[in-house]
C-alpha cells in the first residue's frame, strides 16, 4: 500500500473513531437526559401530601365534616373532628373547594407541594329550614363510634317545658331511658344515672337540673353543639360505665348581637362581642314567677337562674387562650318570713391554652367544679350541708399524618366529698334523698385520681379504618386499671358502612341508690375498688333515597362489678354483677318539608347480688320514639314528639296482713294492715305514652320568633308509682287499696324570642 493510501486509511480510522466517540457520548447524553426526564416525570407524578385546617371565621373553632373537593377531578375528602384534612395529589396547581351546609362555599388556588398547611376560614350562613330536626345524622362526632352530633337547631325543635331543654331532647334518642316524667336523669343503655357522664367544655357537671329534675340547667342559646355517645367513647373521656353527653359552649360571633327569650317558665338573654383575634359570649336565664307574684302582692318561694361565659383570645397564629364558666342555682323558701330554705347549685370554671400547627395540636386545661346542697329549717331542726368539689387537670397531644392519627394525654383530679345533715323533728330526708337514709350523718373523704390515655387510628384501606386505644386510671392508694378499647369501620360501597367496637370501662364513685322523683339527692361516694364493665357493639348504617338514613345497632354489656347501698351501716356498699343486651333501630329524614326521627329500642337489664336477681328501676324493655317536623311555608313549622314504652319495674306488695291492733277509743279495736313486700321489682307500672306539640312562627328575617308548646297533649295519665292507701266503707274495717300517682298533666306554655 502506498504512503498516500496509508495516510488516507489512518485519517479515515481517526475520523471514524472520533465519530464513534461523539455518537457514543451523544447517546449517553440522550440516555442520561431521558433518565432525568423520566425521573422528573416520576417526581412530578409522585403524590404529594396536601394538608389543611378548617375553622369558623367568627369563633375560630374547628369545623368537622367539611367536604374538600378538587375541581375537575373526582378527588375529595372530609375534615375530621378537629377540622383537619389530608389529600394525596401530584405536583401541580389545583382549585380547592370547601363546602359545608352551614357555611358559604370557599374556593382557592393552591400549588402542590406546599411548605405550610392550608388555613381556611368559613363564614357561617343562616339556613331558612325550619323543619330540620337534626342537621345530619351523618355528622357523627366520631366516625368509629355511634355518637350523634346535635346542633342547637335540632335541640330547639324538641318540645320542652317552657324553654328548649337539651337534656329532655336527648331523651328522644333510642339509647336513653327516663324512669318517669318528673325525673331528668339519663339512663344510657341499662346504666344507672350515676354511670352517665355529662361534660360541659371538659368540666364534669354532677347535677345539671332545675325544678328538682323536671328541667335541665343548660341554656340552648349558650351551646354550640352536643355530642352524644350511647356506648364506648373515645379514651379521652372517662371514667363512667355508660355513655356520655359532651356539650360545647357557644363562642362569640361577628356582629355583637344580643338575644332575648321570654317563655312561660323563665326569661333568658345573651350578648356577644367579637374583635379581631378574640371574643366574649355571655348568657343568663332566670325565672320570673316570684317577681311577678310580688308585684301582685302574692308570694312564690321558688326561683332558679343559670349563666354561661365564654372568652377566647388568639395570642398568635398558633396559640390561643380560652376561659369558660357555668353557674346554676335553685332556691326554695316555702313561706314568706319562715326560716325554711332549700338551695342547690353548681359552680364551674375552666382555663385552657392550646397550640396548633400543621399536623400537631397540644392543649392544657384546668377545671374547678363544685356542687352544693344547703337546707335549713330552724323550726324542725333540719339542716343539710352537702358539698362535692373537684379540681382537675388534663393535657392532650394530637398528631395527624397521612392516614394516621395519634392522640395521647394525661389527667389528674382531686375530689372532696363533704356531707352533713341532721333531720331533727322533720321527716323530710326520705323525700329529699331516698328512703332509709340515717337521720344524722357526717361524712368527709378525699379522693385523688390520675392516669393517661392513648389512641392510634389508622386507615388501613380506602374502606377500612381501625382504632386501638387504652385508658390508664388509678387511685392514690396505687390501685390501677388498664382499660383497652378497639374500634373498626368498614365502608361497603353503594351499600352502607359497618362499625364494630369493644372495650372496657370503669368508674371510681357511685350513688348506689336513687330517689323516685327527685334529682337533688342521691349523693355519690368514692369507692375503694372501682366498678367495671365490658361492652361490645356492632352497627350498620345506610343512606336511603329521599334524604333518609337507616341505622341498626346491637350491643351487649357485662358489668363485672355493680354497686348498691346496703341495708347495714350507711354508706356501706354491696357489690354484684349485671348484664345488658339490646337492639336499637333509628330512621331519620334530614331535609325537606317533612323531617323525622323515629326509633325502636329493645333492652333487657338484670342485676345480681348474691342469690337475688332483678331488673333495676330503669329497665325499660321496649320503647318507640318519634320526633316529626312539618314545614308550613317559609317561616312556620310544626313539631310533634311522641314516645311509648313498656312499664318500669317496681316492688309491689305480696299481701297485707292484719298484724297489729289499733285502739280507736270507746273500747273499740281494729286490725291495722301491715304490707308485705314481694321480691324486688317483681311488678311493672302500666305502659307509658306521651305526645308533645310545638308550633314556631318566625318573621323579620328570623330575628323574631313566637312559639307555643304543649306537653302531654292528649292528657294521658302516666303512673309514677303505686301507693297503698287505707279506706273505710261505713262500719267496715280499714281496707288497703293500691292507688296510682300520676305524672305530668297537660302543660301548655308560650314563648317569644327576639334578636337585635
């Protein structure tokens, strides 16, 4: 090969080599670019977490069950009980929409990912739906429990004595039984009145009643909502064996409006003022019969009053401070100028400091609560000074993440029991408390309780949610209980949802006995060993066409330790066991010209003490309840409440034996009949039936309202009890006869509401 040809070949090889190197490098660059592009696409397509918090624009309180929708997609969720939501979205810009029936809809553009969670404030709006009875049974206080969220509107639509009464409205739910007309104690799923927990803003209220149990002490206008748990509650609530009623007081709203309610029973008013980062809400209520009577130169020796305070100040975007208070007092002075006085009252105050940011929430709360009974009658030497005082603290820490939430906290409380009474020459103690109390009694004890709780909630699947929790409760002597709880929810698409819960509960005090008609007495005492119960529930809920909702729930409870006051030294307790099994069916219609809440409850409760087994006084085997609302135009609505239940147990007399002779004078003697009681609660009262009526008329854009209520509209005679009375016909001997004492007569009342 010649030199020129050799150089040409060498040059060609170099050119080919350079071309190969260049091509290889370009291919590598293309591959690297493609890999980077794929990684970028994967990065863009990778779901990012969008979180946010919804709150009321006026009260700054969290809003539960707000629908969060991403426009143009089928992606959405709802906020939890603390107003938080979480969504998985690819990187990009979106239009987020927040919807709630009681608020104006809000839309806002967001870019995902976000460094800080969204903070969305919703402005409340007034709904002209006078027939709405419960705004939504889907608004559950806890989706893993059977709890119902009751709003002031739903409470207002339940007929009551004089003014709307939250405690009486709750009795229309299938889980609650009431022994008779004159007793307002809540018996939840077979439990005693001392086994039901009533909390107002985290403060446990011992006896929230007026008129000796006929009327509740909570003003509906002062409440934001009421969460009712008929069975196992969240681990943060305790310590009670049965369910709980959790009340939240009203916060100030924009506008600083005042409101007045004048009814046949009492007059109430509220005032509120809102500023940029805080507000104050005040409400008060008082009877006026005694004032009107004094103007007419008559004397009425009874009155009551109650009041609420809610003050909130936001210290920074993350910190806010709240203080709340509650008072209620009843006083009876039978005769003008007489020395007799009977007074009972509640005093409660709380302060809380809360920090909230992104996924975290921390809160500290201190409570002071006092329940007092004072009575004095110098003519009969009757004197009562009963006091139950509580000082408590509770701290909570909550964390929300994708599909997971953790709640943990601790609590400590100190209770002081101070009871003192002297009967003197009177026989009133049996009527004030219950039969069998000693004539002279002095009792002082202190009890310290402390512990903690934890709950872990995890959404295992789009259809399955699981919650595991436990509560640790202990006394100062070292006695401690570890109470586990587990709940699960399964959503069956296009069918409904199933709920299951199982757990244990306990309580460290008990009354052991209840008055027949009075809610004043029944003092509670601390226990060395707690009462314990194990409960399980299974429920199915389904939304039906036409705004109907159907819920059926079966439950069982095994009480390992139940208490009653013994016949020996007062207050010696006897301990036994108890069982409760029940079934509840609830049908509701939430919107439209006709709204309803209809329910059936079947229950059987038995207590066993030694060889004696009997149903307690509140064992109502069957009950039907209904609350119906009819809208007659824009501003007129009718509401009917009716309830029927089988008779409550009572102890009859097996026989009347002529055991004693009584001298009548003139050498005449006759037999005195001595009653012989049958086994405990062997008999039952006649079936109970009552229908109530409420008519509401609104005008001036809803700022004026006139309402007419009638209790026991059909004037049905419902027996409270049976008493034995002795009658003589001519010259015949004295003969015993069983007579029924009836409950409420027909009671109409008229009221007027004015907002300005």
